C-alpha cells in the first residue's frame, strides 16, 4: 500500500520560508500537491476575501474573508474547493518557530477552526505580509537578506500566536491519545537534549511504549522515534543557525559524545552536512 507522501520545505525553499499571494481565479500550479499529503513544516493561510475549503485530518474546514488558519507538521490535508478566494499562503520551517509559539499552535490540535481577525488585525497582517513578500522576492545575495526576511516573519508568527492564544479557553475536551500526544511533545521540547529513548518518555507519561507509539501514530501519523529525531534535528538546526558553536560543541550540547556520528546522522536526515546547512542559511 502506498504511504501518504511527506513534502519537505527544503526541496522548495532555501530560506526556511515560502510565501505567495494567491488571487481570484488563480489556477493550481503544475507542481502543486493537490492530493492528500503531509508537510514537515507549518502552513499558514490568511484569507482576505472569497470562500475556500480544505480537508485536514478528515475534518472539512471552511474559510471566509478575514480568517487566519494554520496546519501543523504531520497533519494530512488537501484542498477541496476555492471559490474566487484571495489571500496569503506562508510555509515556515519548524526551526523558525520559538518553543513558546509552537506550544500555542500545537495546543490547538483539536480546535483547528479558523480565527477571525478584526479589521485592525487584518490590516496589520496584510501590511506586514506585503512587506515580507517584497523583501522575500529580493535578490538573496543582498546584504542581510535572511536576517531581514526572518525578522519580518517572526513579527507575523508573533501576531498569529497572539491571536490563537486567546482561544485556549474555548478548547474542547480532547481524547486520551490527543492528550498524550500534547504531553509527549511538551516533554520532548524540555528533555530531548538529555533523553532520546521512546521508553523513557513512556515512563514519564506512565504508559507503555507500545501505547504511546500507537497514540502518536493515531494523532500525528508518525512514531515516537520519528518525533524524537525531528526535535533533535530542529535543535541542531537552531544551534547551527543562531549560535556560534562549532559542530563538535553542538553535538555535545545535544547529548552526543561522538560528534562524527552526530554529523553522519544530521546528513542522513537533512541531506547536507551541518556546516553546509549553516553556510546555506547564513549566505
């Protein structure tokens, strides 16, 4: 049986970001994934006008004007209809989201209803995204290209996180697997540098490793080991991009005594060496 495809942002973007403005009457691009798929990154949609709908983890979501919506990494989704809609599409590498922002977005695992922006919020987002898109389209070789683009992106992510943080008191009762998935991801962010064993996280949550794995697969489609590896890779990418530590220091910080093994693991997962990744993001 053919598995659900996972689309990687690094195959389309070198800056950890992809942003497009879609207009009324726009047709899907030839390489646009229309069927059910997962992404290894966050997706944000801001609808300025029109109507649209999407199937996300077997729930049909409808969009209207002035609504903001996002899709988590690992969620299965595909577009259904686009009724002369226009607005913004932003794809963001997980490494560019702070733990605080991720906590807010991932706590909305069940209540993935679009957030309706006020007129003031909508205008602020539109102005910010217009500026972000303008800088994004500039020559990547320009001085401070990435810092400027990423700074503007952080402003948008902060505004989005602020919007969704106010919906927490409306959260519906969640199932046991969803609760476990949320608790596991919280523990993972806090302990991944020291703890890398699936059984250790299961013990922290007072469940069997088998049950934790089943819960994660049911909610996210991915195993416990997959999420541990992804969180380690995310931490490595953050340290490579934001810190001045060398590869050996980063490996030790993440709990690897053998930095050569860490480098091989990074290359196998990311497709490039740690130094190549750092050079690519800092160019």
